C-alpha cells in the first residue's frame, strides 16, 4: 500500500474519531455524523482509485444494489423500529466481514500459494465472528420484528449443546490453522458459525435484544478489525476498534442499568418468565386498584403545576409519542411545567425514548436522565407513566425477592399523584408484578397508550 | 505487531470518546458506530475488484453489497434521527 | 507512515485523557508528563550501547545521564507532590 | 526490533496512558504515577536486554550519575520551587533528545553509509527542537531561580533578530537535508538551536515562564516522538505524543486563564512593564487606603462565620502555606468555615497553589476552583487575600483600559470584608495597579505574608 493511500485511510479514521467526538452533544451530533460519512466516502474512493481494482462492473453492481437497499431501509423504517433496524444493518456488516475473509481464503488457494499462519488464523476468526454476527443479528431482528417469537426459546440441554457447538468451532479453527486450504472444512466452519449465531440468540428474551445487538455490534467492529489484520490495513483496524469499544461500552451501560450481569443476559433466558406472566388482574392479590377515566385525569393534569412524563416501551409500541407532545402543548399554557424522565433502559434500546420524543418535536432540553430527575419527583404534582413498567417498579428498591431488586429505577411513587397508562395490570418485560399500581396515590388509566392519550387530549380541550 | 499497537491505541481513543456520549444520543451512537463498522467495505472492494468473476470475487461482490447496505443505511438513518434532535424549542414547527 | 498513524492516534488519546485532569493536579501533571518525556532514554541507551567509545556513544552516554535525570527526578518529585495530596481530612497528622 | 520487544514497548506505552488517566482524581493520582514509572522501567529494561547493547559499563555510568542527580533534585527541591524544577528537568529531557539525534547523525557517517532522506530530516528536527528545549528551559529555570533577571529583557530589533535566526535555522536544516554528513554544519545547527532557545525565552517575563515551560515540555515530547521516528520505535512515538498533547493543553489553559494569546505571551514582552511599576504608594492617586493591624484582623477572623482564603504568588514566595493552615485550624473551631479559592493561574504555575496548600496538609476537598467559588463570595464574611494581586484585580472585569481586562478573576471585592496581605501597594506580575486596595470594604494588612500571618495567629490565640 503506497504511503499516500495509507495517509488517506488515516484521514478517514480521523474523520470517524472526530465524528464520534461530535456525538457528545445533540447540537454538534448531526455534523459529526456527516464528518464520519465523509470519512467513509474518502476511504471507499481511495480504495477504488488506488486499490489495483481490475474489474469495476461487478463492484458497481454491488455498490448500487447495496446503496439502494440501504437507502430504502433508512427511509422507510419507523422510529419505533430502530432496534430491529440496527440489528439488521449490523447483521449485514458482520456478513460482509465474513465474506471478505472467505474471499481472502479462496484467493491464495486458487493461486496455489500457502498463507502465513497468522493470516490463516485471523481469516478463521473473522469468518467466525462475522458469521455469528450475521445470523445472530438476523435472529435478533426477527425477534424484535415478531417474525420469530420474542419469547426466550428454551429447550433441554440447550447450554450443553451450545457449549459443544462452541468447542467444535474452536476445534475446527485449530484444525484449519494446522492444515489450511481445505475448502470443505472452511465451509463447514462458516456453517457452524452461522448456526452458533442462531442458537446463542434464540434463547434470549425479546427485550434483551438491544444488549445482544450492541454486543454483536462490537463483534462486527472487531470482525472489521480482524479483516484489517488480514489484509493489513490500518484504516480497518482503527475503525473496527472504535466500533468495538462503543459496542462494549453500550452493552455495559445497559447491563448496569438493568443491574444484571452480561452472563445473565446472554444465558439467563430472562424473557422466558414472560410465559408465566400473571393474568389480566395482575398479581391478583385482592388489593383494590384506583382507576381514573379521561375526565378526572384531564382535570388533574390541567390544574397541576408540575408534571413529569415517564415514557416506557408501551409508548413506543403504541406509537403515542406525538399525542404526548400534543398533551404537553395543551397543559403547558395552563401553567403546568412538563418534563420527561428517561430511564436508561426505558423502551427497548438505549436512548430509544429520546429518539421517539425527539421525533415528536419534544425539545431535548426537556428530557431528563434518571439521576437528574429522581430528586424532583417528591416535588412534582403528577407523574404520568405511559407504558412504562419495570423501570418504575418500586420493588427494585425495597423487595429483595424481586428479580428487579437493585435495578436503579425512576422514583415515580414519590410523586403526589401517579397516573399509570397501560392496557392492563400485566407485568412488563421482566415479568414481575408492580406494587406501584396498588399504592393509594396511584391511579390506573387502562387502555392502549395512544387511544387513552387521545381521549385525554380531547377532555383537556373541553376544559 | 505494529498493527496491534494501532489497535490498542484506537481502542483507547474509542473508550475515551464514546464514554463522553450522553444517554440521549445512545441510539444514534449505536446506529452511527454501526455504520462505521461498515468500513469492511474496503476489504470487500479489494476482494471484489481483484479477480475477474472467480469465486473469490463473487463473494467479494456480495460483501460489497452487504457492506454498502450497512454503510448507507446506517449513516442515513442516523442522520434522520439526529435531524430530529437538532430541533430546539424556538424552532418548533 | 504507519508510525505517523500511531502518532496521530496517540495524540488523540493524549488530548482525551489530559483534558480530564482537574486543575488541582496540573502541577503534578506537568512534572509527570515531563518524566514521561524522558522516554528518550530508550534512544539514548541504544545510542550509548552501540559503538564502544566512539563519539556517537559518548553523546549517547551523556544523553543517558540527562534522560535519567529527567525520568528519576520527574517521577520522584511527582510522587512527592501526590503523596501530599493523598491526605484527606481524617488522616491529618 | 523483535515482535516481543515491540509488545513490551506497547505495554510500557499503555502504562503511561493508564497512569495519566489515573491522574484524573487526587485519590488515584499517586498510583497513576507509580504505574507510569513502572512503564518507564519496563521500557528501559526491555531496551537493555533486547537492544543489542555492546558496552554496558558506559551506560551504567550514565544511568548511575543521572539517577543520582535526579534523585537529589527531587528530594531537595522546595514545593515553592516546583516551577524551576520542572523547567530544569524538562531541559535535560530536551537535551537528551538532541544528543540522541546527534549520535544517530554521527553513526552512519562513521560507518560511511548515507541515510535515507526522511531520517536526515527527522534527525535535524529533533536536534533543533531538543536544542531549543534544552537552552530555553535552562533560561526559564534561571529566571525563576533569579539567576537571570526575571524581567523581560528587551532590546532593539529583537524580533527581527530572532526572525532572522529562525530563518537561518530553517535554511540550515534544508541545506543539511540536501547534502547531509557535513559534521561542521550539523554542529552549527545545534549551536543555532541553543542560541534560538536562549534568545526566544530571554524576552519573556518571569511569571510567564510556566507557559514557556509547558510549551517547551510539549516540544520535548514532540522531540521524543521525532527521535521515535528516527530510530523507528513506537514506544517513543506514543509517549512523545502524550507529552506533546499534555503540554499543549496546559499552555492553552494558562493562556485562557490569563486571557492572553500564546503569541502575546511569547512575543508580548509582558513582564517588561514591571520596570515602570508604580512606587510604594501604588497608583498614588490620593485615595486613602484602610489599614488593619494584627489585633483588628484577628478579631474580624475569629468572629467570622465564613472565610475564603485567596492565596497568590506572594504566599509561595513567603513560604506562608503552613501558617495559613495553622490560622485556619485556629478559627475553624470558633465556628468559621474556611475555604480556599484557587485561581487557575494563581502563583507561578498551574495548580501551584494546590500543591503548596496540600503540602501544608490542607485537605484538597477544601480547595475550590474559580468557577465553583465565585458565586460564594457575596455570601462570605471575609475574603483573606494572601499575596495575590492580579488574580483578584476587579479592573479585569470593569476597566476596558487595563491590560488585564477580560481575564477571569476571583470576585473577592464582592465579599463583606476583604483583607489583603501584601508588603506594599506594589502591583503584581502584570504591573497594573489594583483598585481592590482602594475599596472601602477592603483593608490592607502590610508586611511579608509569613510574618503577618504569624502575628495574626498569635493574636487569635490571645482571644
Ligand atoms: N432500553 C434498553 O436498552 C433495554 C435493553 C434490554 C432490556 N430492556 C428491558 O426492557 C424493559 C423496559 O422497561 P419499560 O418499563 O420501558 O417497559 P416494560 O417494563 O417492558 O413495560 C412495558 C409496559 O407497557 C405496557 N404496554 C404495552 N403495550 C402498550 C400499549 N400499546 N399501550 C399502553 N401500554 C402498553 C405493557 O403493559 P400492558 O401489557 O398492561 O399494556 C408493559 O407493562 C426493562 O425491563 C428493561 O430491562 C431494556
Ligand atoms: N500560575 C500560572 O500558571 C501563571 C503563568 C503565567 C503567568 N502567571 C501570572 O502570574 C500572576 C499570578 O497572579 P497572583 O495574583 O497569584 O500573583 P501576582 O499578581 O504576581 O501578585 C503577587 C503579589 O504578591 C505580593 N507579594 C510578593 N511577595 C510577597 C511576600 N513575601 N509577602 C506578601 N506578599 C507578597 C506582591 O505584592 P507586594 O510586592 O506588595 O508584596 C504581589 O503583588 C498573574 O498575573 C498570572 O497571569 C501565572
């Protein structure tokens, strides 16, 4: 690789770094993304121009198809569909790495030359990682899109099987390193990698997918880095490392916010508990639940001084973000101060709620992180919980028995009044009953978030 | 090994930079860094461009397509999200 | 060029890390990073060790001495300062 | 260089990075320094073992001497002497780089081989930077140690001369790159570098030395990196870059805190104004100055509820840090809350005051940065200004004419009472008169800081 090209790649990498740095504030974030994409463009052009490319037509085909598909995805996806979108894209990234490694494996075979050992090894690894990322991400996508059941699919001997499979893979890699250029076995390896991806994601509950995805994301980053080692290209290595780091950090953040170990997320078959979710009547302890209708709720909100909206996964499902904005716009002129409390793992991916509310034109300076807002709850008149459940479950603070115990939550129960909008007393993703619903300063407002909110808006307009 | 050095350093940069990203932007961060991981496009292009029509280059082309999906999709969708964030109160509507 | 890559990355790491150092520790930071700059000791050692007694190696030896002053002095003085900082109220006296 | 050694160097570099990261909190800082020094040890050992060293005895001599001298310096230096200490050490570092480059230049000549162009260039540059760092730092040391006049030495045509010299150097470098292995010219280059260092630091005022030092520090870092390029060693490059970065950042911080451009610092001959410093009677406008004696001051302090101590350069000069602690210990039991307001450029180097007070066992959680403390002044009974001047000059806020105008300051004038301890009405480093002294809520307590404070302590004991 000529020094000049190396420089170009360096510049591209710097673009990525700068881009990520600019992501540190919403104001500069967009330009950051632009910078990063320029970097990518640069890298691509550099490769096309100086990469001793023989046949362009094939490439052009690939590029055109890829770009088209990507563009369509990006345009059509709903904001609520972000998790699946990321999963899907991520899958393709991983797939690409695997394929590249495959190509690198075939080429010297065709040429009849034997590769240096470390090259062989890295090739194996990037096929492995790439493959797992590919199939794993697709499964994750499926689960989030409800193509595959969102439940944690468990079956006897699952772990043993996976363990065996894993062992097998290692064996294969070693074997292929010892004596390379055996196409068949290489193909087998690829197959096993795919299988491994599927089997290791299947047993994970739907709502844990984000963790899986960002983990896979970091894998695909590492896969890219691997490829970088194979074709000895620092551009790939740097970018790969960046992605790897970001993936790991996000995974870690999510686990912390759920107060669960990564191991528990991956092997805990957490979502499985959803199956035995309590009936419509919730834990069905015969404690009475105070309900409110639209009118009452409307009056409460209309005359409140300070309202904190707590959105959760339900808001996303119900696509209710715009109605929330509308409601806020109605009651703010009436003297209510409206803030939004965003739990780090509210919804189904980190920052999910922020994106939705941003889509609904909620200015981002009204969104509060958990730590900022928690002290404010006891000073607030109404906490309006919309389709959130686990992230506001006081059991996490008090009840040592609860699986959520220790998970940091939003202390909505400290508010003077709590209005919880959801369709039933059903538990949330964690599948545990929520004592919040039975507090006497809590009133339940049953119904699908969007419908309920629209009723509310109508009522408020009446007043 | 020199490449390993680069890798380690890049990791450090990554950690330092990413930890500065506020929770608000974690979804864009995810999709954005995702797009960056599409950098394998480089490898894909090289693989695809080298031979003419042999197995390797076929794999390469598919790789190119996949990578492009990742890249274009990732950056565009990130931009879509961030465009929404750009709005501040006064600019509403 | 690959070295340049390393340089650039290291610069980034440097900026990210240093900007996190609070004003309270700026003096130790100065002396500490100063000590690190004594890393030229490596070059010095190589230069001094190579030839036996020729001009180059003489320069090398002086370089070694200088670098060692920088290194030892720097780290020790930094440690002296930081030892003082370690004290928190309860541990007074 | 064998992969293994490269790995060792990498580990060393990582040690440095981790060490610097741990400097981000006083609690972990010391361990950080330890980590860094381990890294250094590792690097040295690795070099000795794998560096194809032929003759050890010479090296041992160098190491022993160097270590001994360094250790002595480190043990004997007073905390108030830190600035010069850093300058001195820094100088040696730069010198080392220059010498190494020299050796690298001689060797191929002796061997009769010609070096590749870029090597020659980097050699030139590192001799240049190293030389400038060496002589420059020594001058800085001299100024701070008062071996050389602390004043900004200015003479006609100064800048033109320096400019010419600089041009000459560039010419030399180019010339030597075009036709290397001309020992004489190389020596000349070295000489010029030294001269340049001297001449460019001489015209800078004593108190600006810290800026110069940290700039030179970043130079010496870059010099190290250069050497790294020459002998193609990534360990050097990384560490050099780290140091370079830190130096640049510190320089930048100082300039910001003084609200002066780097250019102004380097070429502004700022300290020169000290010459025309007003007489003992200060600006000698016939405004009366309220004075206090020990007794009065003692009573004021003894019965104050909240006291903010504002240390400055004078405290350092007078070595008064311990007495301050003593005073605080006396009045705190009497119900006064004592805090310390540290201006970023109080004293003569960044964080200078923090170190001094830390030396005097002042717990670091009582030290407040400018931004933290400024809002608190109007709520505080007494601001005790000890040997600080420029950093508390209200003119910086109000008086557009003042050279300090725009420099962020500590708003002591907002305190109910201000007691200023200094020897006279003389201006501080910036050489501008200080309106603070003439406010009617200000009382001057003349005398050398240490003596005055001791009187105070005695009086307080009396009460
Ligand atoms: N954000 C992340 O990155 C992430 C990652 C992994 C796991 N998780 C997990 O996801 C969960 C997120 O907590 P969460 O409180 O946001 O959500 P949640 O605990 O899953 O609860 C969502 C609630 O919304 C209600 N809901 C569903 N559809 C609705 C609709 N159309 N209208 C109104 N309500 C509706 C459901 O109750 P009804 O059925 O009664 O309506 C459900 O209780 C946490 O357990 C977290 O650990 C999050
Ligand atoms: N900290 C840095 O990194 C840095 C870097 C570059 C420049 N500077 C400059 O240094 C200055 C620092 O400001 P500063 O307020 O700390 O100091 P200053 O403005 O230089 O004032 C120091 C004062 O202390 C008094 N003083 C001297 N010896 C004394 C003694 N033995 N006892 C009592 N008082 C004594 C002097 O007044 P008397 O003579 O009347 O006693 C003098 O007015 C600023 O101008 C800053 O720009 C700082």
